[in-house]
């Protein structure tokens, strides 16, 4: 019984710990993505190409015209962003809107030349839809705001091109060249962002990309990121532009985290199942060894229900003790693991193990333990209740 109790304690603790770890990294990844690319992205305009065909059931029937959507034509970018932005700012649930002009350029420094993607932004508006200010590791975003020719450079680009704050670099787009001063260096931890993106003011991006009007896309934040697909469909119907929620953009990674969470729960749950089997064997042995005592209790007037309850209460006490001790063990182990150093770069940036505290993890562990233990207790309890005093006395029971 002690071994079964230990298994329940460790099972509950490890279920909570693994769920806290997988959910912690998933939630941190989501916060990073929302802070980098926002909740919704409004981009290419949609035009439907319709073909019609005439259908007749017979020569005497009237013709029916059926419209068929054969294809959709996509017009790149947002040509008239300001009307959309004004409408978005008045929309319910929208907390921030930022227009972004994107294009490929060559970053030329004294050290080397490399490809980069210039992102033209209005920094005041962009800070409302991103955590860009929090990602600055060198320099100051205020210097970028105050400098018309200032740029923000990703940490990977800066390291590969030996760029420091205050250096002068040249952005080239064909025959167009423009000198800029590195105002600050940022690090999101997302490799494809830190490796390519260079932020400039919108006016300078228009000049270097030779695009005097329109933007590449509009980045939108809403108050509840979980509702992004629903809100995105509404905006898509209203504005006639493709609206991509963050769940669609990061579907692959979200599926990976979900699979890891399920697989870890399944593997750790085997500890509780093994503990349940151990408890079943223990209670079954008790029923066999205590058959005479059970017969005496039945002779004294105990009903089958009373005998069954004795074993069910024994299982419940083991379950209660295991769950309480397991939850304490889970909380202590989760806190201890969260203090461990772990440097991660690539999909997000962190220096320690990330955990996510949630009551649902504890409820799931307790529920799984309850189901296994109560099944393991019920079968021996039912067998004990079916013992007949006369059979036991005659030596034919069991």
C-alpha cells in the first residue's frame, strides 16, 4: 500500500510538472509571437473571378443563372490603408493598429554586405501592437524616435555585420542608397526576425523602397487574442482584404506544443496506472487474508454495502493522502525547476526554464488519479462484499 501511495504522489507531481513545463514554453512562445507580429495581419486585397453558366431542367423551363467562383485574385499590399486604419480604431475590441511597409534591401557596412528586410513603421503606433520597446538590448528606442535617419537592427544582423549603436550603415535598393545611423539593437529571440528585420521610420522606408503610397500590411491587436480567428473573418468580409490571425501563422508550432503536452501527460499517467494496479493487488490480497474477519463482520450484522464501503474508504484515504502530498510535491518541484538557468534562442528568448501555473493541471492530475484508484478499489471491495459467512466457515468461500 505504501508503494501505491508513493506512486500516486509521484504520478500527480510529475503530471503537474510536465504540463507546467510544456504549457509554460507554449504560453511564452505565444507572448513572443503576439509581441512581435501582433494578433491580426491585414494584407493582400481579394478579388473574386466569377463565371456564369445557364442551367435548364427541360426546354420549357426557365433558365437559371449559376455563378461559380473559379478563382480568387490577390492584389498585393494595402493600397488605401488610412481608411481601413480609421475604421479599425473605431472598432470594438481593437487595442492597437500599425501600418507596415516591407521590402528587401542590402545592408552595407564597413565590414560586409548582407540581405535584410526593411520595415517602415510609425514607432508610436507600432509600440501599441508590439513589445518592441522591451526587446531593445543596446541603445534606446527614444534615440530612434528622435532621429529621422535612425534605424533599429536585429541582434543577429548586428553581430554578423559587426554593427554597434551609433555606427553609420547604408541601405541599398537597386540604384537607391540612403545612409542611416544605428539607434538601437533589439533581440526578440525569434531567429528569422533578429536575422533579417531592420526598422526605419515610414517616410524613409517609402524613399528607399520607392513606394510613395500604400503599405505591405496592417498589424492589429485585439483585447482577446483567442478570438482572433472570429474577429479576423469579420474584418475580412468588411474590408475585402486577407486577414490572417496569429493562430494560422503559427499553426505548425502550436500543433507541436499541443502534441508534446498530450504525449507527456500520457507517458507520466502510466505511473498512476501502475500504482493503481499495485493497489488492486494489495486490496485483493487483503480480501483473501481477511476473509474470516469479513465473515465475522457479516455474522455480526454488517451488510454487503458496509463491507464494500470499508475497502472503498481505504482506497479513498490512500487517494486523498496521495493527491494532497502529490500537489505539494508538484508545487515545490515546479518552483524549483523554474529557477534553473536555460538559455534558449531561435523561437523565443529566455534565460531560465519557463513554467505556467494553472489550477487545471492539478485538477487533471487529481481526476486521473481518482479514476484509476477508485476502479482499483471497487473490484476488490465488490469481491469482499460477495463473500458469504457460511462458505468461509465451511472453507468453500474465496
